[in-house]
């Protein structure tokens, strides 16, 4: 048991943070200084360090497996005790291998700008390093939450506060979008108005506004100033404004973006949003962990000793509960990753909800969900078509200015096929942007002359369908979770009361 504890402590609270920090440092260095002209000695030392970390991960993984196997646990107990940490070790090995592959690509080629493959790998390494670095902190917070009810209340308060701050952030983005829209439509000097508007704000947000206006004063275009002022406006609005500049209709693009932001602000304030539902599920799971842990730590050992003193043979269901209690009690430190899962999911959800998922650089997400950006893409195409401009302008803008690497590659792939002479809608279908039915609908709408209306309606339909599916999923999860908890409670009650029934029958 002590051996497992040493492995767990060294890994979660020493090794994983070191691996995360070094991975993030490597990604920052390449992002800030490029991949050319790196000292060969530095590359050699960093490669050697990465190989050492990779070897250490493999050794820790083998020790973990050996320690679990040699402690005479059941197959289920061994899987439950060792699987979480084994998965994290495998993730660390994968991350260190990606770092080694990135180091092999340094000083290769003549271009100073990072190739797309290296950009993807840099994003992956930075996010993976953040996960490894934040995992011990989340585990520590989870332990505090479960051991002290006061910290549990603080966690709920922080989640509610983040909800309010996210709503305030969306409100500021919408307000600024409408201000820019009115200035562009009425030909009012935008930089001067932003300066005046910044005087009504304070703190970091005011500094961002001043940085935005200074770029406008220095001659940057509106889309460039917006792109170099992160946190002020949604990413989709930046792409739409660039399309508007290309099609000589920035006012229309801005008004459309402002209307969309206002509608999203209304949807964010809906009481049935996903964040509140996940908070509800997390509270239920956390309370279950606390109650079950109390029973296993304080009740079950005393219960076991009482019936052993009476010489009563315990029923199989009671013995299984006692075995599970002994397993968790003996290897409690190995179950921290499982117990911290609700807190991890909650932190990830509220982090993305505050900053906006579309404003975060999340690599490879459209590889899993290729239609995630479809509504935005359809609206941007409709924006170009509405002013009688080639729809290829929208794809080029998405391919050059979208924040997500996968979306840029998706748009560039479709644009290449279109330039080679393929049908526009079939090219979008080949790039997994739209389905075959949607491609046929768009083609028919193009022939009938009502393409912009159909594209915007189709985008709204896809978004509403996704929202309905998410609501169905969350509503189904509630009764399923309650049923699972009911089964666990019933199992615990039966396991505790069956020996009492046998005792009453024996001495009746």
C-alpha cells in the first residue's frame, strides 16, 4: 500500500506538473520565437530531457501496473484502482512523444512561419501541458470540497458567480458590437467613439478598448484591429467583418453580427442552459460521494466488527460492500482522480462558458465534430451572396482568419476543390461542412434566387436542432442518474440491513 502511495504522490504532485510545465514552455518558445534558428545544443539538450521524461513515464506506468497486480486485488478492484492513473500515464507518454516529434521538426525547411502541422502540434502540447499542470490543483480542490462542506458551498458560489460574469461579458460584447455598427453605418469616426466609450469603463477592459482604438488610429482595418484585440468581440464577428470589408459592405456584416450576438445573449440567460444542468448533476454526484465515503469510512468497519463478534456469517451482498469499502479505504489516494471528475468537468465547462467556446484555441475539435462551425459558415456565405459577391470570398476569409485550425483547413480544402472546377455545394459536402440533403437544398435555392434566406434559415435550424439534442440529452441524464443513485442507495441499505435481519432471526 505504501508503495502505491509513493507512486501516486510522485506522479500526481511532482512528475505530472513538471511534465506539464516543460511542455507549455516548449510550446511558448516556438510560438514566440518560431522554429528556425534554434541553437543545435539547445535542441539536443531538450531532446535528451524529453526522452528522459518519456522513459520515466514508461517506468512509472510499469510500476503502477506491477503494484496493482501484486496487491492481490480482484480484477474489478484492480481496474478501478489502477485505470485512472494508467490513463494519465498514457496521456503523458503521448504528450512527451509529441514534444519529441516537435523538436525533430525544428530548423527544418526555409519558412520562418510555422507550418500548419506544427501549429496543430503546438496547440495540442500547450493544452496537454495545461491539463497535466492543472490536474493536481483540481484534485486538491476536490479533496477540500469533499472533506469540508464549506468548500463545497464556496464551489457552488464560484460557479454561480462565473455564470453572472459570463453573462456580463456577453453583454459587453453585444454592446460594443452595436456601437461599432452604428458608427460604421452613420460614418462616425470609430476610433474617437471608442475612446469616449472607454472613459465609461475601468480596469483591464478599458485598457483593451484603448488598445483597440489605438490600432484604429494607426490605420489598421477594422477586422485587423478586432483580431489583435482578443477578448473584446466574438471570433465569428471578426470573420464576418472581414467578409464585409472584402465585399464593401461592413455595415451589413456588423448589423448581422450584432443581431446574432443579441440573440445569443438572450439564449445565455435561459434558465435551462447546459451550465446550470451540469452544476445540478455535479452537486448530486458530489453529495453522493460524500455520503458514500462517510458510510465506508466510519460505518462499514464498525459494522463488520460487530457482526464478527456475534459470529454471524455475513451475506454475500454485505461481504461485497465490505470488500469495496476496504478497497477504497486502503487505496483512497488512487480514487482521487475518479472523485475529482465532477469538479474537473465543472471547471472545464464554466471556463469555456466564460470565455466562449468559439473564442478558445481548441485543436482537433472539428475532427470529432466536423459540423460544429457549419451555422457560422452558412451565415458567412449568405452574407457574401446577399451583396452579390462570390461566395468563395466567405470561404477564403474563414480559411485565413478563423481561430480554429481545423476549421481553417476545412474551409481551405473546400476552396481548393471549388477552384479546381467542382460544384460549390458538393465541395462543402466533401469537406463535411454540410450534408447531402443540405447541399441539394442550397443548390435548389440558388436556382430559385432565394439563397441568402435559405442559408440563414438552415443555419438557425442546425443550431436549434443541436440545442434540442443537448436538452434531450441533459433531461434524459437526470432520471438515469437518479436511478443509478437509487440502485446504489438500495444496494447499501440491503447490504447493511440483511445481517440485522439474520441477527434478529437467530435470537428471536
